[in-house]
C-alpha cells in the first residue's frame, strides 16, 4: 500500500479543483492506497498537507492547471498532470505516478551505491546546494506571524530594488533637483525631450522609480502578508489597506499592521460565514474582498492611520538625530543581529527594521540599511578569506567552498556562512558576529547611507546608491579582516585539533 499526497488547483478554484481531488481519492481507494489531497481553491488552501505527511509520502501528485509552489516537496518524486486527467481517470494518474516513483527509486539506489565511498568520506559535498538547503529548511520552519511578514517582505523587495536603482540613475543623469521636477503632467516628459533630453530622461526614470515602484511597495507588502494568512481572498483587502497606510502617512509600519489585520480578518470570515453550496462561489469574489476591504479601510482611516503615523515620525526623527558614537552603537547592534543566525529570525528582524526605515515615503532613513547590508556581507567574505590564508584550519571541502563564498558574500547572501557555522559553530559564529559588529559600527559611524535594500557589491558603484562610498568599502574590508583574524585565533589547525580529540578520548 502506497502513501500518496496530492494538490489540485484550477484557475477559478471552484469546480475542477474539487472534482480532481475526488477523482484522485476514488482512484486511490480502488487501488488500495492511502491519499491526502490538498485543494488550492478560490477561498484558499484546504486540507493542507503537513511536513510530516509530505515526508512520509511515496509520491506527490500535482493535478493543476495553475502554477503550484513545489519547494516544500524537496527531493520527493513529483508527478504533474492536469485537473481534467484526474477527473477523467484518477486510477491511471495514480498508477503512472507510482511507476515514476519506482523508477526514480531504482535510479537513486544505483547512484547512491556508486557514490557511497565519497559520501562516507564527506568529499564532493556541494557547498551551494547546502546553502540552498539551509535556506529552504528555514523557510519550511517559519510559522505564524514571522512567516507572514517575510512573505510580504520577499514580494516587496523587487519593487524596492528596481525603484531605488532607477531613482539613483535619475539623480546621476539629471542631478538631485530632478526630485522637485514637476511630473504632475506626464506628457511634459516626452514633449520636453527635444529641449532638454537629459532632464527629460532623468525625470522619466524618477517617475518610474519613485512614482511607480515606490508607490507600490507598501500595498504589495500588505497584500502578500494578507495572502500568506488568508490565501487569495486576503490580497484585495490587504493591498487596499496598504494604499491607505501610504495615504495616512503610517508607511511601512502601517502597511504591516494593515496586512495582518486584513489577513486574519478574512481568514476568520472565510471560516465563520456559511453559505448554501450554490452561493459558495460568491465568497472569494464578492463577500470576502468587499467586507474585508470595507472593515480594514475604515479601521485604517479612523483608528490606526493617524497614531501609527505619529509613532513613525517619532522613530524617524530619533534615528535621524543619531551621530557619531550613538550611530555606531546602532550599527553595532544591527551587525550582531545580521551575523547571529545568518538569515534566520534575528537576521531578518534587523533587515526588516532597516528596510522599513529606508522605505518611509516621507522621511526615509538610509543609515541602518547601509549597516545591515555591509554587516550581512562580511560573514561569507571573512570565511572565504580565511580558507585562502589559513588552509590548515579547514577541510578540503571547506577550502573549495570558500571559492563560492566570495560570490555569495559580495552578493549580500549571508547564508553563505551557514555550512561553515554548521561544521564548527562555537568558533565560527562568534568570529562572524565580531566582524559584522565592527562593520556595522564603522558604517554607521562614518554616516554611510544606502538607497536600495539589496544587491551587494553589484549596485554599490551606481551613482547615488551609496553615500560615502570609500568609507563604506573600508567598513566592509575592515570587518572582513576582523572576521578572518578571529577565525585564525579561535580555529586550530585540523591536525592539532584531531590530536587533541584523540588524546581526550584515550
């Protein structure tokens, strides 16, 4: 008897989604197998598969006519087909899926046998694959509000990165005065090209980045926080709440509140309101978006918007007044948080805090974002340098991984340090925390500013992206050297460490 898990989904999420689920269930029962089917319908996912059920499954069946996220299934054999195939002949779909799984199992056994000796010795491990696995495992482990917040942030970041770089290019082409250019009538951009092409192009880039890209980031944040909680019915109330957060001046913080409010409200309504089956189709297209948007909108306008805007202003003013040693303390704390768990909850808390200040539409603060990105780059960079300078302290696999760690560090992917930390946490984690703390403190002390929330070295040399670029690069270099020095002090040569362990065991 095989254990099967499946997902069904159709574009409308109403009829075919559930008919396909029924077809698969009947097919499994007829063949003597057990199956659990998650339906991704118009009112969200129902009968959701748990990580334990996925882990125990022999095969995964995706009967869908829309895109389904497959990341949670890892290395499981996945058989993809259409909803119509599952509806027409569920037994055939299940038989084909199990045949695929059996073939994949035979192939895996052969591959495993041929590579057993290498696996036992630990050689040939794929460093980049380990980094990706660590990131995927952390994404799987996220639960509750933290997961919902990061979902919103992940969808928001591309808008912010694109908008920030376009604004920087606008300033590089036409100067900072372009921010005060009259863009109320967009036809002036094209009609003014002949008279002043640089000003016209600069103004166009500024409109695309600031008036379009940055205009969307709070609604996107709110909408996808709500989506993470309540699935598709939460998107409209969440995005409308995000727009109102921008209009009331509550900004990033107000957008987060609007997203959670919309998500949990729609989630509750979806499970509390019961309609006859012939009216169930009204829930996702009328009742949930209408009443969710109405309630969230009224609360944002009359209850939440103004006090959150005042709180936001107080926080921004306090941070803008930080100079010198006080700024360095903030940078040091951000640096410690960025390196502590290398992409985990503490790291993401510091990153979300810095991003929120960067994206305040009325009074942006750029200093914390600069400290966060610099401090997030130094852990992989310091480890990469250490594998180059002190080879006797690292295994052959770690030395090989150090080559890839250069690229990850330069790209602001802090998770590049995870495989090293997993092998030797008591020495690696303190080393990278000290290095990142120094980097964050120096960046803030020098008053470095960063106008985009990601990109690493690849965006630093665009005009207008980094304020005080020489000092910023110096902060990263110093922090990298400190990390490497700490690793030299704390990590012993492998041969010496092996002798110590053997003596302790004797």
